[in-house]
């Protein structure tokens, strides 16, 4: 630095730039009473505003993190600038020429490094825009824009430019403006070539990327020529002033309307932002070559003020990649106080394509809240499961319930839980509601994190048996009458096979709801079934134990083979009663499943399938009645 900035000039800068005007470039301010303003602090995460600005005093203070100071201090902290760099930026905004002690006026090349990089980008953006407007070579770029419905006025409004195909046109131009090779390389505008710096962007359409304060900090470049072997879109690399996870394209144009309307529309590309703004959706923004994440949320939260009426609408392509992007966005949904929605255009068109095909009104209509993001996430999850099976419904509920538990509004959470029950075909809606409420409580107790394990005493939810049932798990409580009956039947099959054969061997794995018991049932079947026990009682248990897949199942077989049967008189009548108990519960479960299937089919399913399911229901109901009236004779 050639010298210290003159004190009078520093004071002039402070007086010339109102602190509320500067702060409102970064966050939304509202009246706090007494002439003060308040907003969400940009220096720490908070849900209610504790950051206050006093325009009359030219000061700010956060009662949460204790950060405070004047206009210059705010710019230093929010943009990570030195004192001199902050004063120089504010002076440039106010049109004040600074004087420096011990050397008169400060030469341009001796300014702060960050200021120099920003200035290089500003000049580069102007040069690119001039090339697009006047260069014959840029006709390809002008045609690209025209084909997408953007005229010269639109290009000027968004600062779109063109980078010539030569090696070092911009590099030589910036050298002529006094920038050093080191500065050009640090800025990302140039890159190292065989004989020194060359242009990073060549033969591409250029979009200037501005920070929330309106400074150009990087570029997004779109390939125009087939001979270009680079990626379709090429962005400025990470630099001192450009972090792609911390910038949103169009935020400089959209911030005031986002704050005013308490709404933001997140699109996927630069042309989508242009199309939205030209169609009247001036709250549209986009990420720059990265997924929407936590740092982007922080930017929006400060503008939206986290009030209950705030809306964030994500528009994604309808393809698999777009759906994946939507689900990624939903992962951070709980960081918003705002309600989040997803909008997918007809035929999977993006906003730019939609504007071309159907006009501005169609784009404006797309940006209206449609489907809550959590509902979209639920439907994507549920679609992966076979809801015609108990295992499918249980799996879908396990994955979907935590999603519903994230919903902030308790009333909405209850309603969506009821909707989820219908979506899954679960008739006991209160079971789903209780499950969601329990997950929500666990999340609150864990500071918003989803529970990793159930607390002690929570009911164990057993998955349905697979081809080789799970053999391990927590101890089974025999206070559960279903488990007690299944255990009793297995003891009979192992100890008194003659009383349950041949009926037992016809029982399926799904008739045993506890995986350890289903594993024993499978083992008995692989050893020849209970019928083998009738033929050769001595060898029977040896074969069953040998057929066990592991020591856990083998130990369970041994335990059941020696545990006393609960009835003093063990005879065919008692065996028949236990067999009927197990079979009736299996029939009841199947009837319940069919009822949920009928609920789904009744809302617009295939009539033929509906008829078949109704017929199966009638048969099962008749069988259940026979079991009630005739007992084991109906097996």
C-alpha cells in the first residue's frame, strides 16, 4: 500500500453511504421500533432476528453473536475485506476519489488484492458484453440467444457477453489496463499457457456471475462450437472472490423482489433465470454449477426473514436427474422456515423451453406453488415399494414417516400423516399419525436430528420374513399373544410333530410374523418337515439342528425343543386350537392387506383388478368363517 487513506476521506465515505442501504444489499430489514431496523444476522445462524441497524447512528449490532460496528466494519466482515479494501469499495459506490498519505493518490496497481480481482472481473464483463454486441465473430452467440427468445436488450440487461476464439485477446486487453499476470491468474480470468497466461474462456457465451452486492466475481461460459472439446458449461474456478457454493446467479437482480414478495424461485440454469425474469418472475435465481445447498439457504434466509408466509419454489426438469436434484434440495428443507415447493413443467420442459413453447404466462404459472417439496419426496419414496405386500408397506412407512416428521407446522404434519396412510393403503391411520409424532418428538429431543436408534422400551417393528429369514434380533416378548402362539406351535412341531402333521408343513413362512420364528420354520422345512418327525422321531431333531443356518437358529431350535408346552394336557384338540390361531391371524392379515388394496383401487384403479381383488376378499372371508365354526377340520 502506498499509504494510509486520508482520514477526511474515510469520514466522507462513512457519511456518504447510509448503513441501512449497505446492509439491505445483503439481508432484508424491517422496523424494530425507535427508528431502528432488524433482520437475520449474516454472521451466525438464527431463526428470529437479533441483528439491529441504527441508521441515525450509522451502526449495527447483533444481540446474538455480539458482532457490531459501522458501515465499514460491516463490509469488512461480510465480504472478508481489509479496512482499506472496504473503504475503497464504498468510495467507488459513492463516487468519492480517495487520497492517500505518504504518496498522494494511490496507484491502481497498489490497491487491495480483492478489489483488484473484482475490478478485473468488472472490466472483463464489460469487454465480453461489447464483443457480443459488436463483433462479427459473436454472431453465433447472438443467434444462440435469439433462438431461445432473448434479444439484444435482454443480453444487455443480464450483461451477457462473448469470449472470442483467440488465445489471449482478453488477457492482452487487461494487461493494457494495468493488471499483472499474477492478478489475471488469481482472478481465474486467465490460465497458465505454454508461454504465459492465456484466456480461460474462448469461443463461448458469457454470463457474469455477481454476488449479492452486485459485484462481478466470476463467469459462466456456454460452449457454442463443436470443435470445443470442453464441457458444455465452464465456470470460473474457485478463487479468493468466487465460491460456487456461496453465490446464486441472478441474486443481485432478484434480491429486492425476493424480500418484498417473501418468495424465491430456484431454477437450474442461466437461461432459465433470464426466461423467468423476462416473463415477470423476477424472484428467480440459480446455482452456478453445483447443487443447491446450505450456504445458498443462508443467503435466501436473510432475504426471506424466515417469516411463516415465505415460499421457496424449486423448478427442476422432469427427468431422473431433475428428480434427484429435487430430493437433494429436500434434504436441506428443514433449514428453511419458509415453505418449500416443487414445480415441474409439462413434458419436462425447463422455464426457457416453456417460454418459447407457450409464452410468458406459462412461465409465470409454473412459478406458482404447486406441490410441496415434502409431498414430492414422499411420492418418490413410496413409488419404490410394492404396496400390495405387508413388507412393502412397512418399508415405505419406515422411509416416509421421518419425512413427514420434518414438517414444521404440527397441524399440517398431522394432515400429511393421514394422507400418507391413505397413500400406503394402511387402514389404521392413527398408527401412522402416532408413528410420525413419535419421530418428531425424537428429532426435537435430539436437536433436530433424526433418531438413529429407538429408545429403550420402544416396540420392536419386525420386518416380514424373506427367503432366508433373519435369525437374530432382540428377545421376543411372550406378552405379545401373536408371538406366544407362534412359539407354541413351533414347540409342538419339534416336540410332538404327530399332533400337527401334516397341516403344519403346509404353513408358509409369512404365517410366522417374528423373523427368528420364521427362521426356525424354514429350518424344519429343510429338515424334511414335521412329517419326517412322525416317521423317525429319534433322527428328527438331529436333522433340524443340522439344517440350521447358524448358531443363533440352532440355539433357538434347541430352546424350543426343550421348553415345556404351556398346556398340561397336550393332545390333538390343543394342537388344532394353536394351528387355527396361527392360520386365522394370517387370514386376518391378508384381509387387512386386501382392504388397503381396495382403498387404493377404489380411487381410480383397473376395474378388472378391482373385481379380482373383491373376489379374493370374499373367498378369504368365507375361509375365516369356516375356521371359526369348524376349527381344525377347516384347515
